[in-house]
């Protein structure tokens, strides 16, 4: 039992502090997240939820404290480091590339290649398989600017899954979604959780927290 106790957390953020000029955003914060769970992160506006997650995702670097991922201390220098480790973040403000298509947005910076050129056919097939897996009907060649906000958000989730992310941070993910779209999002979240991923879910909506979260 003792061994299990030591390894039960996929993520530990211990004693995290972060200060901006004139503002102490985080003061000795500790967060522990288990694999295969949806962990709700709650607090009023300005409490530091997004700042804490941006420290985890490498957008900010904490002034003090440690990030321990899968039992090992991690130095997350930037978002690429986080993604390569298997930590993905779906931001409240989406920043897709509007005049590029769905598959470009998913595989940007890691295109499959054939020799020195991008393998468009392989990228199309990989994207289609990914979208089929999460039951999304959209043409991989459709321009992002033609999609609804909820579909763009779903593409962001597909991108997180494509990294085989072990931790997926969702910052107010339902703020622009209809009831049916929220239902589909929750279905995706449960599927990722059942595959062993840890979802960190930031929301102000108590009814969502009570429905979707385990911790």
C-alpha cells in the first residue's frame, strides 16, 4: 500500500508562488492530481487559477516551488516542453490560425513528411482517424475561419489528444457552448479520463463541476 500511496499522483505542484509587479498572484499553492480523474479547479476571478495552470504549461515560470510529473521533478521551460511531456492546455481565449485548415492547425510544427516535403495525404489520414475517434464530423481540409467557436474548441481538444496528452487543462471550456455541445464535450472528457488522462477543469459553473468532476 505504501508504494501505491507514493505513486498515486500523476501531477504535484508543491509550494508554487508567482509574483507580478505589485501583485502576488500565487502564494505557496499546492495541487495534486490523480490519473484517470477530472479535477475541478475553482475560485473567484483573480484567485490565480489560470496563472497556476500557465505555470504548469510553461507560459509563466514560477518564482518558487516544484512541479513533479509522474514522480519526477520537471523543469517546464515553455509550452513546447509541456506538450512534449504530455501536458496540453485548452485556453479560454482560442487562438487558431484562421486561414489554415483543420489539419494544419492540429499538426502545426510537427507535420508528417515524405523526404523533405510535407506528406499531405498522411496528414489527412491521421486527422481523419483522430476526428473519427472523437466522433467529430468536419472535413480536415476545411478552413478554421469557416467553423463555429464550439467546433474550433473541439479541434483544440483533438490537437491535445494528438499529443497523447496525459494531463489536459481546460480553462472555462463551456463559456461559448450550447447545451448539446456541452454534452458532447463531457462525453469527450469522460472518454479521455477513462483512458487514464487527468483533466484539470476550471469553471465557475457549479452544476458543471458537480456533474463532471471526480475531485
